[in-house]
């Protein structure tokens, strides 16, 4: 295959900044309909603010955070305009989250020299349609995952083309958090000391399958540069609705939700194995008095983890306040999509990205300055001044962040 990935970092917050000069600088958070963060700007992420947080959590990490709302219809219209630019190529286009999509270049080219002018023309077309504030970053490879990693590894207005012979060298030092695994699996990788894609790629297949299941096996292939997933134009087929009947009427939506999640378990397991998730659900309650209230939930990123889905749906049901007692609950998937690294930007430039990568994965300088200014030199970083010393206690040492800087 020959796959181009086009990514516009901070797409939603960029729309706000494009029309308001007062928002051009500083940390910015965009609120979703449920009151959580839809997107956090790069300045906000440097303080530890992430999409999906509550406003209280976000302000605890960044007191200077400015929160703004945006009309979802405006975002959808701009996303449609972005998709239209990609579709003008006449090639298959697969849209992902807001501001990101794949283009299948296989019918026209497979060589890097032919791809370069095509990428440059497409970048100019996107910039002309959406403006300078929403410049794309482009990545190309023979597979979707590496092309996506390439686009996420460069700043807006740049491209990274990865020929097959350089895939292993390019992927090796990148963070393992690029893998579209659920949060718990990524946390386990950190506990195991597996920080990079190169570390993950060296794991045995059998052990990876045993710990992480089919999703881990597919992720292992992605980390090794092998991605069999095609570019799929158009929306994915959604599964049949799932409905549960309760043994007795209840005014506690949480009980009905637990029954629904048990019924959704086979679908979630199937999506998990393909590294996909549900981007939205429509819930329909059957009430004792005969009414059927509905509630639509859209998620920041596709979900297949039962715990994350429970948290999102619980918050939605708590805000819905359906009257009366529930007899049953029905869930219909609105959209199925591939999981995508949320708001990850390594910001690497140049032909050899490894020095810039080392800069990118260090603790954020802004966050370090904020912590030191507020709490003093009480934070420590581990170092290995003499990793081969015969005495274990002499191999490592702790330095304050102030000394480390």
C-alpha cells in the first residue's frame, strides 16, 4: 500500500483561535456538550490538561486555563470542508477524529519521490481552504500506523515520508503511547518499563497475546511496521442495536447500565481485537409509564473499554434525569472508528528526528517551571550515573528537577 496521513493538530481549538485574536496565546480548553473537555491546546497539555477531564480537574492543573464552548455544527462543517479537500484527489479517503484522515495513494504512486509533490500540493490545498491557523502535518508510509506516526511526529506545515527500509529505525524511538491500545494496557506497558515502540516490538508474540489479547498481537505488528488494515472510505457498518430487559422496574439508571454493558461485552471484545471502538451511542429507555426517552452520546475518541464506556454513559445518564422507573434500555451504535492517539504531537522536524524526539519526551519545560516556582525543589528525577557499578546503590541517584535542569 501507499498511505498518506493528514493531521491538523488542535483542530477544534484552532477553529476558536482562527476567529478570535484574544485566544491566540495561552492555555485554551474547548468544552464538550457534557461539560468535560473536548480538546486542550498544546499550552494546556504542557500543564497536564487532557481531553475528557472535568473543568475542575483541568483548572487544578492549569489555573490560567481559558475555557470556551464551540458549536458542534461549526466543527462538523469545517471537518466536512477538510474531508472535501482530501476527496478532491479522487482517491479513497478515510476520516478519523476531527482534523485527521487517511488517503490511499496506491492507485497513483508508491515511490517516495512521486509522493513528495503530491503531499506538498495537498498541504497547500488544505491551508488555502482552512487558513494558516489550521495547517496540516503530513506523513506517508506503506501502512496506516506508520504514516500516522510520521504525521504526528512533525509540526504543522511539515511532512515526514518514511520509506520501507527506514520503518524500523523511525518507529523504534517513538513512544509506546502511540499504540491504539486502551489506557489500562498502556499503563501496564509503563509499569513494565516498555517506553518506546522499539521496546514493544521486541516482545514475544505469545507473551503479548497472553497479556493483551488479540489487540496486543495486532499492536505488536503495528510497532514492527506491518499494518494490514486498508484505507476504508465511507462510514463503517454499525452493528445491530443491543437491548436489555430488567427483572423489575428501577429508578436507578446505573443498574440498567450494568446490564447493558454485560450485553455489549461481545461487541466491545470484537472491536477491541481490531483496535476499534464506538464513537457514539444512542440510548433509548423504556419507562414504566410507556414513554421512550432517548439520549445520544458522542465520545472524544472511539471507546471499546467497558470501564471508560461505563464512566461516559454514567455521566450522560446522570445529567439526563429521566422521569419514572426503567423497564429496559436499548443501545444503538452511531459510528464505529479506529482508535486514535488523543492530542499527541511529538513536534519533530528535520531529516533526522531523533534529537528533536529526545526534546519532545522530556518533561514540559513550562510545567517544570510552574512546579518549581510554586513548590520549590521538592521534585526528583532518577539518573544512572554509573549503571555498571558493582554496588547497586552506586548505580543510580536522585537529583532534584532544579539540578536536572
